[in-house]
C-alpha cells in the first residue's frame, strides 16, 4: 500500500526549510539543494510540489507574509490606539533570529528587488502595497484621534516610518548581534514617540 503523504504539511516543511536556508545564505545564492539539505530529502521531491526555485520562493514569501499579517492582527486585536497599532505593525516586520521566517521574509523583500522572476516581483509589490495601506490606515486613525501632532501629511509620515523600518531591518540583517530585536524595537519606539512629541 503506497505511503500517504500530507501534501500541505510537506509544502509547509519546504517553506520552513526555505526560510532557514535564506536566513543562512541569502536569496541570491539560494539553490534547491540548499533547501533540500535543510530537511534531508533529494531535490527530486520538489517536482511533486513546485515547478522551480522561484515558485518555492513565491510560496515561502507569501507564507511568511501571512504569518506577519496574522501576528499584526492578533497583537492589535484589543488595541484601540492608532499610534500603538502602527508601532506593533512595524515591530512585526523587524527580523528576529529566533524566528527564521521573520529574517527570511525581510531578506526576501530586499533580495526580490534583484530577482529576474517577474511573478516574484509582482508578489512583492502586492504585499508591499498591502502593508503600506495598513500602515496608512493606522496613521490616519492616530491623526484623527489627535495622537500624532506632527503636521505632515499621512503620506509623508508613511514614508518616514518605512524609511526607519527599512533602516533597522538592514542593520539587523547585516549585524544581527549588534542590532537585536529588542534594540530595533527601541529605535522604532523612539520614532513613534517623536510623532507625538510637542517639544520638537
């Protein structure tokens, strides 16, 4: 009798292996054999689930984003402050070496920009725009409630918070020992505090 395989579980296993491999060697140098080595099976297994390396990356990227989005929804479920929701949504994307999917997601966000796969770039653009809309909704809520005292437009504030987020993410990827999750969270928190600082 043929062995029954849980295909969804196997795809998840491949995604988790992809996150670990990306965390260790980055997107640009990633090969299917690197992913296979993380879970101990041959590259031939991929043919049953994915067409090529790019399709593995697309699946793993989307799954990592879903994890981040779910974390944001869960954290903000009982939070009424738009400014606090904004902070939580930013911190959710800060790389954490204890969670390979968070590091891999950020690595893929930067690595995808140099990808030759148009579908992967399209997925990145969709997720980036979705995330921007979410942050902008928090900024508008905070502004309407008088939490943000900066007189800049929501678009300008959005550009600012994304620039800070990109900066701490790059720092965390290049120097994970020096820029821990806690340190990056403090940087984000300081930036959030300045949005409501009347003494500037």
